[in-house]
DNA sequence: CGTATTCCCTGCACGC
DNA sequence: TGCGTGCAGGGAATAC
C-alpha cells in the first residue's frame, strides 16, 4: 500500500483536511470494536480513556480543528495530531503490521483505522464530551474562516516585534500555517519574512490574508484530487512540489524575477525568500 | 505579557 | 561499507 505521506509532504493543514475528508466516509457511522495500542508513548502517552472508552461506541463525526483531527463518540473524542510524519489509513483488518504502526482502531466494517508515525511527534489524546482539551484552548481562528481577516491580523500584530513569519506561524494568532505555507504566503504577498509584524501596514496584511487563504484552499483542492479512494491511494500526494516558489528552493532562481532565493533562520526555522520580490 | 531557546524523535543526506 | 554528524519539522515547555 503506497503511503499517503512522506517526508516531502508533511501534514500541514491541507493534508490534515484532506485526510479528514478521506477518512470520514469510512469511519463515520461505524462502531468501534476495539482499540489496540502497540506503542503508547507518542509525543505524549496515550491516556487510558482512549482504549477504555472507545470500544462499543459509534463514531458520530470526524472533525478538524487546526491540525488536530477529532473522532467524536458519545463519551468523548479521540484527539489526533499527525506531527510531522504521522499517517492515518483505513485498511482491511488483516493488513500486516509494519514497524511504526502504533495504534489500530478496529471498526465494525471489518476494517481498521491505523495510525502510523515513525518520528512519534504525533499524539492521540482524549477529550471528554462537553469539554475542550487544553491543547485546543488557546488556538487562533481557522485561516479559511471569516474570522481570519486583515483587520484582525493587523490589530493582533501591533507592538509585536517578532518577524512576520514567526507571528504568522503562532497558533494563537492563526492555526494551521506551518513553515511551508508561511513562506509561500509571504512570497505571494510580497512581504519579507524578517520584517517586524508590528510594522506592517493594514494594506499589506490584507494581501497576506488573501494569500494565505488562496494558497491553503488551493492546496486542499490539490490534495483532494490525489485522494479519490482513501482505501487505495495511488501515488504520492505531490500536492505542491511543482508550485513552490521559495520553500526548499534556496540558492535557486526566483520563478518571478530570477534572483537567487535567499535563506536564513527565523524563530529557529529554516526560511527562504526572494530579496527582489519580497520587501 | 512577548520573545528566544530547547527539546522531543527518526530517517535521510552528507562526509570521511 | 559503515560509521558519525547535522538537519528537518510542530509546537509545548522552559527560560529570560
């Protein structure tokens, strides 16, 4: 079975949303018949409620908040994060187990929802019904929602001296904009990533918000096309590689102006930008 | 409060 | 060929 993700396509918000859409038809409405934890020490230990509460429950919905997926059942929700190497697949129950297959959630359809994560930066946690997990408490708005707009970003950025790229990747400001999409959005908006967030005009924030929305929405569309049949994913997601303008292109020529793409670090993250197109 | 740094973990690309 | 080293990443935790 071809993997859905590899190191070339980290699960950012569009991949998580694509995963949600792919999973939902196979998981929603199904009854969980068992939970098998082969390796409970992920980013955090998997709490006992997961294995104790899920069996016998019907999956009422599959939701996404930021880069988290939630499997809703009556007593509560399984809260999943794919980290940077996590993968979720729906497979025939008899599918042989491989090295990093940490969790199986068996379904009454005879299939199994399998969580695989080589680097174990992902997590599987428990959110009791009616509560909001601490990890979801202080998150900013969804980037594709109407709550994420230029005036919001402009106001939140006043007095912030951190680089705009760091600010944009702050999950308390807006969720789901990881390193790739931050770099690409700033390129599209023509803003240099090192510029202090608090010194950027309202007009430029309008361009940035528009760029974030356009790029994320486009990436989701692309992801969707690679995932027609979630049970038999054919080929790599490859959603974006041909469309990147700066991310991973350090030292290469800018596709717009021809200048060499620069690189540096911001907030301890590799950052690429074009000194000609971004000011 | 905001900002900077460290850490978690593994696979991979390097250089010797 | 097989080491060792450094890096990548989300994002929480910690330190200032």
